[in-house]
C-alpha cells in the first residue's frame, strides 16, 4: 500500500499518563515492562515519549507530534487510536473500532479504491510502432 499512500503515526497526548489516568498495562509494550509515562508538558518531553514508544514497539513508521495545544486531537478525535485516509486536505475515511478492535481491511479497501481510481485516470502509454 505504500505505493498508494504515505503512512504516518501521529503521537498525541498520553491516554494513560501515570500522573493523570494510570493503568498498569504492558500488553503492547513488547517486553519493555509497564508503560509509565507522565503527561508531557513540553514538546521536548512529548518528543522523548514518542521516541520511546517508537523504540519499544519497533515502529518503523515516521512519527509526527501533535502540538501542546492538542489541535490534532481536537480536530480528529483519534483517542485511543484511529486510522484515517486523508486526501487533498479532506478526511476520506476514518476507521472506527468494532468490538474493541479494528479490521484494517477497511483501510486497505479504501486505499485500493484510490489505486483503482488513479490507474483509471492515468494516461495511456504512447503506442510504439516498429519501423
């Protein structure tokens, strides 16, 4: 799908910061123990938390940071996590959880429709004639 879209993880405010709403879960922390992060109060702290998360999860996606004003969160309501397809500044698709999980097939199907639309719109290659 990387031939159809750029994938980016947006790191937002901590959902379960130890100084706000702690939970002692290490379920997705790939052997790095309980997640224990204070709510960042500066962009430097948010960046450090995002880097630790990326490392602990083995995430290869580029990571963007929501600002300290949490504008991305306010505009997109991604908590606890969501998958979006954005095109030309518009939200084309927002995956919603079903039974506390996601079927990423919905995202794939959306991107496949974009791929099909792009291939339909692509100009035909010039014909060649042998001399």
